[in-house]
């Protein structure tokens, strides 16, 4: 995987944001704060999907029926 560090960093950020969502619920923050954090999580998820999609594929990923 060419961009392993970038993707790992995005996954770490997503995990941190999700933990922050848990904190927001426990501390009864206003709903708009929670919605903003969810929007950040969705954005990170989309960035991760795009980064994975941009990764070069090996022969097995291009032809999943091939025997390994």
C-alpha cells in the first residue's frame, strides 16, 4: 500500500473523532456540536475511501476469482 501512513493517520483521526462523539453525548453537549463532529467523521470516512480507491491494485484484486 503506497499511502499506508496517510490512511493510518486518517483512521486515527476518525477514531479520535468518534471517541469525542461519545464524550459529547456523555457531557450532554448541544446537538449542533454533535452534528458538526459527525460531519467531520463522515468527511474523514470519504477521504479514507478515496485514498484506498486511489491505491494501485495487484492482479488478485483485479481478478478476485484467481487462485492465490
